[in-house]
């Protein structure tokens, strides 16, 4: 935003619960300022059982669109009239566009962020080189699994405390995905090319994951979608084992770019160090 909010200010935002930890407003508003747009990006935290009502009330272009985070990604898909291929395969949406004709379009750009982060922080990573493991069975896990299937991973293994939920995700993304209970994690990790934590462990004081990362091959890439803290206990364990790691902040930034373009019709302006801004904010929060 270049100055005061006006009657023409374009509004977009992010919805989740909790949402106070979100860095999306920092990233998007930094790009908005650099682009000189009359726009603003804000955070929303609708009640957990009222997301659909909240989103329905935005029909008709009241705002440009929403990024959607935990725990609303699956509910977001349910309010859409038009569903993109990525969101359909994932069974979840993290981007809603509110069209002027009253319709809602759903997309899932988590996978673009995931693959972009892997390319940036694990140079040479090839999703086709071996099995991928995804921890969790929520909307984030669905998006990750779908992206890996679309990127050509020869096998995707879904690990979750409740195997029945893992089976639902595996069935929805197809591509030979397999479900594993958490007590069979070591078997799922065997031979893995990449291991991705798509659970909320570590957010809002949740317990850190206790998993046998030593069962992964020495060349495996370990990624955590969580970005607060930037280096989670999960990633710390992976680093102690000598594994290459990818953080959730890079994924957040990489999915924010396609979202910005969907809201405003052009890519984010170059030359804005949004990662540096985010790291400074994370350090301020932890001090």
C-alpha cells in the first residue's frame, strides 16, 4: 500500500486459526508497496466452524481473494464453484479468488511453493529420483502429496497417526500413494528421497515430532512446512544426522508469488528481500 486506504483500495488476505504467527501479510504488503499498488493484504481468523459462512459472505469481489491456511484448506475447497486441477487432486485449496460475477475459484499453490523451496535450498533435488514421504493427513499434506505425484515421484508414502486418514489422502492423490501408520514410520522412511513434515506439530506450543529420522538414507532431503521457529526441532534432528534440510519459510515465500499474481494480475516486483524481512520478524518475536 502506497498511502492511506482509499475507496478504491484492493483488498486480499489470509484466513487461518491461529493466524497471529502468519508472515503472509508482511510478504504481500512488502510487494504491494514496491509495486506502488493501491492495495492492502490483511489477516482474518474466522471461528473454526464458520469458515464457509465467512467465505460465502465475500462473494462478488468484496475482496480480491484469500490465501487459506490451517485448519481451513479442505473447507475452502467446498465453497468453490470452479476448482483448478491442483486443488482437485489435493482435495484442498489454499487460494480462493472472488470473481465479480459472484463465483469463487479455488486453487492450490502449496505444491508450487514446495517444489520451489526444494529447488532453492536443495540444489539438484529431483522428485523423480525416489520415494517421497509426507507426514500428516490434513490439507497441507494433501497439497504436498498431490504436488509430488504431479512432479513424477515414483511413490508417495503418507504417514499419519490415524492410518484411516492417511488412506483417504493416498486414495485422493492417486499415483500409487501408500498409507502408513505412524508406528511404521521407519519402514516408510526406508529409501526415501524426500521427507516432508506437513503436520502442525510445533505450532502454538504443540509437541515436537519424535520420529526415527535415522531410518532415512544419508542423501534424503528433509523439509518442514512450519516456519516458526525457522529451524524446528524436526529440522535440527535432521541436521544432526547430516541430512540436507529445507525450511517452511522458503515454501511460504515461493507459494506467495503465484498468489500475488492471482490477486493483482502480475508477478511480484523483483528486488524485494522478503526472506530477510521475515527472518527479522521471526527474530523479533523470539527475543
